[in-house]
DNA sequence: CCATACACGTGAGTC
DNA sequence: TGACTCACGTGTATG
């Protein structure tokens, strides 16, 4: 335990986060800068992995801070609480609006066809199209806010399966 | 270090969370149930406080899990990432709608007056009203989703200042 | 002093 | 097996 380097304090970077949007992980310090021969600073791969995990969580926490107003100088629990309130309010409001304008949100449906002479305005129409299959798919479902993200994920999964 | 009680593992309560909405803090174990005379289980007040802090954060994390679909069996970082996507999507959608129906979101304004013979339909109109001042305030601002919460907070702050 | 909030490394699980 | 989670207690800074 004595030979471990320990960053002697943590620093509040909330102000930097608010001003610089490219600021992601505050406390990544290059190891070679702090190496001293008086104490052979040994990092376990375990502790490094754990630090990476903490950094990932804190990066998302910082991202959340930028989305929630007046959330700087809140502690983690309060920030998270504001986040759930935010999501609840936005969802409730979205539901009210779609009810007020009675936008239909029924009948999930998936359809597809294979048009024979498709002429897409993009590229990828030349020689390499002979070993590709074009399918046009249409999806109709409740427009949940994450539906696009999920579709992307599913399509990437299909691509991966085809190897 | 040897005399400390250590809960030997952490458990995945995601299924319980999904079925029981009153489920908040999974891993609070009554201390008297695990007390053994073979090891005098000593909790520092420090470690207890830290546990309370962790529990508060994790409770909000569980609340967030219930709001985000398909977020069970995600780790903390992924859950948080989905949360920020969710908030971004909802905010973007709300902005699109208010732009499509051009709802005016301008001119923040605060006004107030002191009506002389106000007759509120609630209570608190009898003897104790002689040392109270009634002020009617009206606020007009952009209807951010958290505006009501913030108003409550500000009003409570005013009450606290008046002691 | 006391309380609170954070990063850290570690033990112990899962896959 | 190793790579990945998580809870835990501790050191440390801040009010």
C-alpha cells in the first residue's frame, strides 16, 4: 500500500466543464509525468481498469450536467435526481401534446419490398452492386425518443451477423 | 480491517426493480441480523455515511432505469449514456414542436402587487393574518420543464430567510 | 471539531 | 483464464 501513487486530491472542474465542451475526463494525468524514483509507482491492471470505469461514468455525469440547468455545484445524487425529474417532466409533456393534437400512436408495423430497378441518388450503384441485395424496409411504430438509436443498433447487428 | 463486516457480494436486483415499484435501496441489511459475537462488527461513522451516499446515488440510478426502456442489464455507464441521449432527444423534439406551432417563448417577466382586501378561499384568514403580508406574484417565462421545481425551491428559500 | 462529497484501490462476483 | 462489473472502506479536501 505504501508504494502506490495516490493523487493527493481531487479537483472540482465544474467551471471548466461549463466553459469548454471538449472537456471530458478531468483527472487523467499522464503517468510518466508523476513517476518518481523514490516510490516505484505500481498500477495494478485491476486498478487501472477500475479507474477507466469510473472515468466513463463521470464523463456521462458531466454530459448530464450540461443538459440540466442550474446543476453545477450539485452533488452526484442531486444531479441524478434532477435528471429523473427532467425526464419525467419531458415525457409527461410529450404525452400531453400528442394527446392534445391526438397524434395516432397505434398499430406497430414492419414492411419491406425488393424493388428491381432502384436508382438511388447516392453512390454505391456501380460494379459492387452485383453481390449486394437492396431491400427497402418501412417501419411504423410509436415514436419513442430512442427509437432511432435502437434502429441503428439493430441494423448494425444485422451487418455484423452477415460478417 | 479484520473486524469489519463486509457483505460478501453484491446482488443483481434488476428483476425486483422492474416488478416492484416500491423497491428503492436493495442492499440495506439490518445490522442486528448479521451481528455475530465471533467478530464485533464495527462500523465507522465515516463508512456509514459513505454507504448512505452510495445508496442515494444508486437509488436515483434505479429510478432512472425505470424511465429508460431496455436499460435493464445495462451497466452504470451505459445507463447514463442512454439517459443523456434520452434527454437530448426529448429536448430536441420539444424544441421542434414549439417551433412548428410557434409558441412564443420570449420576454421573461416578474410582477407583483398587494391587494388590500383579499379573501382567499383557503384557511389562514383569521387572527393570525394580522402579522402576515399577502403578496400576489405572477411570473412569466419560458416553460422549461423544471421551472416549477425551481420556483418551489426559491419560495422555500424565502421562507427560510424570514426565519 | 463535525458532516459531507469525492477518487481511489481492493475483494469478490459474473461471463 | 482474464476482462469486466459492483460495493466497500479509506484518505483527503471542503464547509
